[in-house]
């Protein structure tokens, strides 16, 4: 199972096109098509990094695998803070894996 985190769309971010203005035009970014092909094939859920990103992708007609949630890039200070911090020196740590690329 893959929790697929999406941002973009490349259409807007890389090619400086505004889906609110040009979303009805037939032009698409191949990268966006590829991302959603991967999403349909492998994802069991989809996470967007912002509401804007989710809205713009949907405006371009892309439908992500459900369930869909938004988890912002910024840390939530109500969760990530040092108040009442528990030290983990003697506690086993969880392993996490992440991948990202950018031009």
C-alpha cells in the first residue's frame, strides 16, 4: 500500500499557468498525467500538501484515489512543541522513509 502525497499541479508550478484561468484549455503537463497514473495504480490513499494544490488539481480534472486528506508542509505547533516533552533515549525509534525531488 502507498500513501501518495501530491502537490503541484506541475501545470501551474512549472509552466506558470493558472488553472483558474486556463484550466479549460486542452493543454496539460505530461508530469501531471504521470502523477495521476501512478496514483491510480499504486495508491491506497492520497494526501495533498495544501488546499490550493488539491483544488487546482481537481480543477484540471484530476481525480485522486480516496480517501483524500490535506497535511500542510508546516508543522502543527499544537502537536510539535517541547512543552511536557518526553525524552526518548531508551525508547525504540520508528523508522520513516521519504522521497522528494525538485528542479
